[in-house]
């Protein structure tokens, strides 16, 4: 038999001498294979040719890229076509095309030789059999809910038939991704193969043994694992799942609700109607503001930041081999860990070797945890610890490419350690200060080379928090910025670059969140209400819990050091902090008591004494206003940062707010949030708040002008 070959920018199609057809997905113009309408329509056309060719025994679907298919084309998803009905019809046509292949009586096997996520895994689900290459980097799953979407290529229906309502609901809502062995155990795939040759041989063998396959959803005798929707497990999943989803998302992520509705509605209908239900819900999620926010910031902007797009142009990669860290407290120890973990030599200096060793012990604790969970080997643990040298001698800093000062927030102390360490730092090397509030231009006065001096604000705990805020002082050169961006990328963090001011961007904006929470308490709002509403609008913790973490006494010290005349709002806040931290001795979590109690053997809980000192006035406010005040004040302060030139772009503000202080992801970040609310409504709200609660809500004239002209940030 002659071989037939088709090759273009999307795929390759070939029939070998034994009658096996192979469709090899190979999108040569893309870095990975993407599930797009164009690709699917062409794939269906080629697959139909294979079905109609009597010489073809079966079809193997595989990939020439390192990924099988990484999911949908997000460039298309981030720019939805205006014709909703047209897109809906196109999706239905795609479903009909796949259903025709499934029911044509010719076997299709997915030979998954790379990561198959989202649409890529849904393509594999349309095949009659799925075999995956057993390599640890390969991932399989449906992560769409994380982008505000839902599986729109049949995933909510086909996966539920395969693994049952309880598992499918859980894994789709959580966006779970599995390694091959786990995927096999969970029923996502049917087999695994040790190498590519075995993978293809197994696919051919299955085709020979299953010449007229039927999908389980077309088999009238098939029983869904754990029973269908009307079984006890199915009903329990739906009843419990709705409550859990509400508790976790507070209705802020419609894509998750729609995904659950697809399973609920679709499992009561034949597969073809179920796919139609999914298509309708997919369109609703796809055109939601939440999905567009999550895709724009949560995917595109954050990924661009991770790649260092923000780096000044024209500078070579500044590889950090050796880093010096001054101060082995929580921050210094954390920075030492993330640097040593990626293979850098680290010199961890403190006033005594004993202190420095305590800082190193923090790395050992984190590494032991990784080893116990199977994420690291004992050899990796030892190698990382060997990378950290502890010392009390500044001379040991010789040869460092970068020194990061992470001592207590005191300008005089920072100045003295800067001078001591800089004497051992090469002239072209970089010095960074991990300060959260002190202006970098002020700290740079202690430096011999202010051009090479930059702010590098890490967040606690350093091993978990993804953002590093780089602060450019008056004299900081582009060279230092480029080097700092390179270092942040090396340690696997996300950089944003901001200009100098007190509190920079993140600390300045986050302080408005904690301040608003404290002022709400003073106004008579019950503390439980403040905390719960903050979480309901999407903040990871309430403002009172956050203030306890930061420490009330530290906030008080910062206010004491600030010599500027206090406004009424600031004076109110000062008196509240003084009462809590000094008069009542409740300085926050470190002291074991603040707005919350921290019992050793139980969960933390709001201190009951707050009621006595800050009497409740439940009629004073209602939930919607509280939620708006909490988010509006942060967005408004972010706009001021943009107007003053602290921020270079709205995108930096969005990325920084999502990754630095947990601004709700569904909003897309502080600037996307203003678009999400609508600028006219946002300004009207702030005007009402300014007259009711004080001038902190006053709207800058330039933002008001944007609202009048109906402008948006995106």
C-alpha cells in the first residue's frame, strides 16, 4: 500500500504500509500546540479522510512538539469575537464533527507524548483510548476554571462519564493536573508507556484488538463510576459542592459555577444535548468580565513579568553566582533559601555566627519538609545547605555579584551595614536593600556607588510569596535595574519595577487596606463582619488579621518616625493602634495577642474584648458599602501611585497587587478593578465615601476626567 502524507503548519498526516494512520500535531509557528477553532476544523477534515479510507485500520493522534497540546489559544480567548451566536454555532459544529468521528466505528488512539491540558486533553478524550508516555514532566488535566473559564471542548461531559460525578466535579473545579501515573490511577487515561517506541506500538496493538470501538457514553449498558447524577454519591456531590463552591468563591468566579452547572445539567441528558449545554455555559463564562481579567493579568501579564519583559533594553544577562545577605532574620533567611535552592553560593552574615546559623536552620527546616513530601531528595537538601556559608565577618562577602541588606527597618542601622559591606563589593556589582517603606534615595546616601544601589522588596514568607518589588532611587542606573530583574528571574520570582517614594507601591497601597479595616472597627462595625466581608470580596485574609501579622507596634513605630502633620484619619488610626498595642498590650501575632487571640492548641479567633473597647453599631453600615470601601481605597491609592510616577504602568499595578498583597484575582488587579466596576460608578462611590468618611476618598482630577470621557485603563 502506498503511503499518503499531508504536511502543513498545523499537523502532519501519514498512512504507513500496515494501514495505521498517524495525525501528528505540529504547529510550527507556535511555541506549543494550541487548541484553536482553525486547528480543530482542519483536524476534523483530515480525521474524516482517515475514517473514509478503507485501507486505514485506525488513527494514532500524537505530537511533534514537547507538549501534546498545552490548551487553548489564549490570544483568541483574550480577544473574544463580537459575534457570540456565531462562536456558539462554531463550537456546536466542532462537537458534531468529533461525535461523527467517535461514532464512525474506526479506532482513534491518543498517544500522549507531552503535556495535555485543557483543550489538549479534551482532544484526547474524543479518542477511544488514551495512552501517555510515563515521563515526570508530563501533565494531564483540565485547568480552565483557574482562568475564569470552563472546559469547552466536551471535557465537563466526557470526563464525568469516565470517572464519575464526585471525582470529575472536584478535579474540574480545582483545575487539577496529574502526572501520568496519577492520571492512570484516577481514570484520566487508560495506559502508560515507558518510552515513545512502546507508546506507538501499544497504540497500534490496541487498534488491532479493537477494530469497532464504542465510546462509553454511547454504550447503553455502561454504568458511570459511583453512579450517575441521581445516585447518592452524585446527589451528595452536587449538594455539598454548591455550598463549598459558594464558601470558597463567594460567587466571584462564575466560570466555576457554570462548570458545576454543566455537570449537573448535562448528566441528565444524552451526550449530544450535554455538549450543547456545555457550549452555552462556555459562552457565558468566555464573555464574562472575570474571565477576561484573569486571562489578561493572571495569565498574560504575570507570564510576561516572569520572563523579565520589564528589564531595561540593551543589557546582557547578569548571572548571579554568589550573593551576600546581611541579616539572618526571617527575611534574610528566606532570601538565602530561595537563592541557595537554585544553586547560588550564599554568604549569610549576621552579628554572630550563631545568629547566622539560626537563619541557615530555616532553610534546613523547609528542605526537610520538601524531602518528607517527596519533592526533594536528601542529596538536594545537602547540596542546598552546602551552598550557604554563615559568617559574622564582612570580609567573607568578597566576590559577591550582589549583596542584599535585610536588617531591621532603621535607616541608621541600614547605613552602617551598607558602608561595612560595600567595602568588600566589586565596583560593577549591585547592592540592594530589602526595605518595605524607607525611601531608597535616602538609604543610597550611605553608598559609595548610588548608581548601583537599588531597592529589592521581598514579601514574607519569601519561599511562598511570588513578587519582588524593585525600587529605583534617584541615582539608580538602568544597569542595576537590569541586573536586579535578572536575579529575580533566576530565583523564580516575579519582578515589578517602581520608582521611589515612601512605602513604594505595595506597602503604601496595602496599608490603606489595613487602615480601612481599623477605621471600620472604630466606626462600630463588628470585627467578624469586617473580616468576613473582606474575604467575601476576595481578599485572602481580613484587614485586622493582616495588621496582627504585620504587628501593631511596628505600624505605631512607623507613624512615630513620621514627622509630618497628621490628618484626622491618621490621628484616629494612631490612637486606635496606641490603645491596642500600648494601653492594652496587644501588639499583634508576635506578642501572642492583637485583634485576635492565638491559643497554642486551637485556631486563632477574634478577641472578645474588642466589643467592650469598640462598641458595635450594626446599623451604621451595610455589607456592600464595607466591601466597596475595602477594595476602592486600594484602587484609589494605586491610581495616585500611577499619577505620581511611582508606578510606570497600570499593568505593573495589576501584577503587583495580585502577587504582592492578594488583591482579588477575579478583578484582574487594582486598575482592572476600576474598569470592572466602571470608572463613572467608581468615582461616584468615592465621592459619596469622601463626604461620609473623609478626604482619603477624594478623587484626583485626572481620574475624574477619565470617568467623564468614559475612558478605561484597558
